[in-house]
C-alpha cells in the first residue's frame, strides 16, 4: 500500500477549496483518506495555505510521498527561520 499526501477537493462549483490529506494511492481523489494535514484555498488573495507541520513530518517519516502539486505548495509555504 503506497501512501500519498495529496489534495482533495471541497467547496462549491467554481469556488474550490482543498484539503491536504494523507491517502492510499489507489483511493479516489475525494474518497477515503487516513488523515487531514492541512488546507489550501486558492480563492483568497493572497492564497491561503495552512499546514500542521507535526502531522506532516510524522507521515513523511512513515514513508508517505507528496504529489507534485503538494510538494510545490510545501516549498512555497515553507517556514522561514
């Protein structure tokens, strides 16, 4: 079972809102998932991304791989320290 960190679509028609979830790679886009790691709202100005870093690092440590879209969101919103 390959575990991926990916987006699942929420919201209404023409008003998307996404959850960043950990799911089995064989599940449907909006199907079952294991855990919610964060959210992504492209409709706000500026774009709103919230991520629970503790959960994210825990799942990455367990072997979950982010999709290319989630990887780019994580890179753009990395905490500056």
